[in-house]
C-alpha cells in the first residue's frame, strides 16, 4: 500500500512514493528557476506550463524508481513553499504565477497599512503585508487592471497543483493562513482584509480539513503525469507545516526546520498572537492548534552560497561543491567551538517582522591579527563559522518563542539533518537535547501523511504521524556546550545589539 506526495519548493519540485508506514520507495527531483519581468527587478514569476511539465516528470520518475505499479497508489497529496500563489481566470487559465520571493507587493502594501494598519497582524498573524497575497492583488489592480479584473481564483501553489490534478479549488488552514487573507482566530477568510483589497472572498478557495479527500485525478492529468485516473486527492498544506507533521510535533514542542530557510516553530493548543508583532502566528493542520513562528530566514541557502564561493576557483566547481557538502562532517571535524574566533552574520538572524524589510550588511569578524602563522584560518573554519551563525540564530529564535512558553522538547528536521555535525552543534549551542527523525524529507513525508490519512489508512493525521515517523537517537549536549554559551553571547553582542 503506497501513496504519492508532491512538494513544490523554492528551488525545485520533488515527488516521493511512500509506503503507508512512512518508508520512502522512490524520490525524484527537478530544479526550477524564476523569471524577472522587464522593468520590475523586485518581482519574480514562473511559467505554469513549464512547472506543470516538471511536476509530471518527477511524478513519472518517482513511480518508475519506486518499482510499484501506478495502480497500487492509494492517494496523492501536495505541499509547497508558503506565500507563493497562482491567479486563475474564469476560463481556468493561469494569469499569474509567483513564488514566495516575488516582492512586487512592496509597492502596494501601503494599501493594507492605510486601511487596516497594525490590525492586519492581529487578524492574520502576518507582517509585513508585502510578502502576502493581498498586496500582490493590489499591485495588479494598480498596474495591470485587466489581469486583476480577470482573476476568479487565488490558489497557494500546492493547491494549484491539486487544481491541475483534479480541477478543484480548495485549501487547508495551514496554506490558507499563509496567504495573508485568513482570520487565524476563526480559521475563515477575513472580510476586513478582502474589503481592503477590493475583492470578494469568493475568489478564495474553499477551506477543507487537511488530509480529507477533495477530488480525484482527471483523465487529462492521468495522461500528463501517470497517476491513475480517479485517484483520490487528499488535501495537503504548507511545506513547513508538513514538516511539523513529519516531526510528530506536539503542543509545547519546538521544531527547527533546517533547510534552505529555517522556520523555528512552536505548536500551541491555545491561541496566541504576539502583541509586539515581532513573530508570526498561523493555523496548524491539526484542528484547534496554532503555530507560533520565529524564522531564522535563509540558512542552508547561505551555507550553499559560501561553499560555492569557496569552490569558485576549483578546477571543477560543481564537483567541489558536491564533494564539500557530501563530506561536510569529515571536513569540519576537529574545528573547535568559535571557529578559531571567527564570527559571521551572513543572513540567518533573530526574527523581527517589523524590521524584516531592513537590509542589513553581512559581516564577518576575524581574529586579530588575522595572520596564517598566528591563527589557523582556512575555508573549513569559515564554513564552520557559517554553521555556527545558523545555530546562534536558531537559539535566538527559540528564546523568542520561549518568552511566551517554555518548550517541552526541541526537534530538528530538514536537509541539514543529513549531516551529523548539525544536530550536534545545535544541541551544544542550545545546551539541550535535540531529537531528529530518520527521514529528513520533512515536507514530503508530511504530504505522505496527509495522503495516507485521506486514503483511510489512519483515522487522524496525528495517528498517521505517530505510525509513519521514525526517530534517530537523541543528540545530547557535550563538553562543548559551556564554550558555546560564551560564544553565543559574543555573537549576540556583535550582531544583535545584545539580543
């Protein structure tokens, strides 16, 4: 018994065929890129037809790699990057498709600020407005009114994939709250926000409980991607929330999702919205649960960027990058806490969404005198310092969440957990045990949990997560923890004004 999971991430699309006990049977990946509209450098778009082709490609490849028959698949579910959105017209044609990095809303967020102001955060848990769908719709109304007038449906990217698979217009609380249109207290669309933008809530998808069946694969989609005609489509959700499912996260626990970015999220069973409006609140997939989020922003993406920079002059740059990332544990072995007194602030930071648009200069502090014969500075120490930057930022964000409620447990999931050094460093920087699932592909496993629940293999998402998530042994802090306590204080005083 198997299910299919599709994940449309920031840098590419993946499909996994999974057993209903959580075992990955076949995974396929394809990178994708965005285009920049002429004369609008802050904006990004993608070609929906090209993306749909890539989605169908990875689905076919995953089925082939898994060795199972397509007819054995019980259900499919989808997940995707948050804040990405697709606008569909009355004829069912995409008139705009934009990823989470499309910043055109910066030009029209003033409409939200003037009409609702800080109440926008109280209603939606979101800030600043430029990142979310209402501001993008306002941009189209002002700049391309003919497109704005044609919009009949606004869909998060994972729900757009479900639309392509089954012709359905639906979403769940996690993806819905990431649009910036949802009243997170009620789990319904906010009339106040839709009125501010001048649209009807009818253009927003129907909200369904995550893991419920919302439709089935059409003959056209079957022909395009190879999934069986009539296959059940289970409602999926936002990628970060799928990773929470794949961590079997419980109320009071913090999960560090260590991928290209690092959302630091705490599950709540009682509603809370930060009165200082520094962090986000969103709806979780589990009914009557919310997610408090303090995001460390780009993390793994910066690690990859630094590795690429250091490999730039290698004879074969791409091989150097692959080998460095593959053998990171060996390369960084023996480098002490503090990376020989090297501190960096390249992007990972402590969240304050009131200042999220402030562009800060990246900084790297070397020991003095920075001479090879005095201090053993090398590329490995610099990479180690970047990892420490990520861990320090995660600690600062954990502390920000724990100002509301002390965490009962810390978990980490995502691509960075494939390295032994990451959970070790995180445990030492936090001074606490860290728990890591065996399966690092959190968003894919979370979507598989949704599909397995929809297929009737489990009665609730929580039951599916309990059965499908397997764990490594806990990583405990060691003798390096005391040193890291001191180095975190130094890093904070250098880059966070003592935060």
